[in-house]
C-alpha cells in the first residue's frame, strides 16, 4: 500500500510543485478505477467518485490534489490499455491462443479497451488544441465485456496466423475472488472535447498488433 501511495500520490505532490514553478502543463493519466462500477451506463467526467480499491483511491487523491493546487493541468481518465507489451491483456490472450490453451472471459463486466496507439495520439491532439484545466475521458469508443474482447482477439488472430484450438469459456463477475475489488462496469467512452479526434477501432488496432506475434 505504501509503495502505491508513494508512486501515485506523493510523486504527484512533488511534480505539481515543480510544474508550478516552471509553468509547465501537468498531463495526468488517471483511471476508470476511481469509480465503483455500479452506474451501469457510461461514466461522465464529473460523476461521483467511489473507488473500490486502494489503487483507485490514490488515483482519486491525485486528481483532487491537482485540481486544487494547479491552474495548468489535464486529467485524462482511460481504461483497459492494451498494446504489444508483454504484460498487456492482449499479449497474454494471444500467447494462450498460440498454445491452444482455453481462456475464460467475463460476460457481465464491461469497460472500454484503449489502444496505446490511440491514447498517445489523443494526448498529442489535446496538447495541440491547448485544452487545459479539464477532466477528460478516453477509450477506443466501443465497450466490450472481457468475453467479447477475447472472442474478437481469437477471430483476428486465427485469420492472421494459424487457427487456434482454444475454447473461450464464459464466467461471471461474482465467481471471481479478486485480491482487490474492481468496478464491474467502468465504460468511460470519449469526452465531447475529443469527438473530432479520429479514433482507430479496437478491431483495427488488434489486427495491427496481431501481425507482430
């Protein structure tokens, strides 16, 4: 817990002080985990925050501190970020598909997958548009359950590589004993300020990443 607090909150306090002195824009990447997942519809920027775990709590603390102590910031909340990185959800699923290992996916939990490529381009767009002192939400725009996303990954991987014999098995949120509680529904969508930004679809992004495996 202390490592999480030091990494997320205390580092933010130090950065805010440095940034204020040097008149720099503080671009803070936050998380869907600041919400409790009980809304069951798209979360808006100013919905009440009720984090379920300590990580979400520290991200919420950071947001509050930045808003209170900075006049030159952007808080960008995102969710379920994926890439070709080894620790990415996408990478872990493809490894199992390559080995023909069965995969379990939740059917009653929803969020918005976010390509690291889309996210980085959105950050550049926000900076170029000189948007500041806002909380913004960003994802690939379409919501998925883990089961739906895994099915899409398998479909794309089987077309671009060899056909996987893995089976995708359904599971439900209540059956999992998470070490730390997670929001069951945390779809953020895309803020109105970013509606003109062209987002590559999750399907296109997965196709691009799948070629590298």
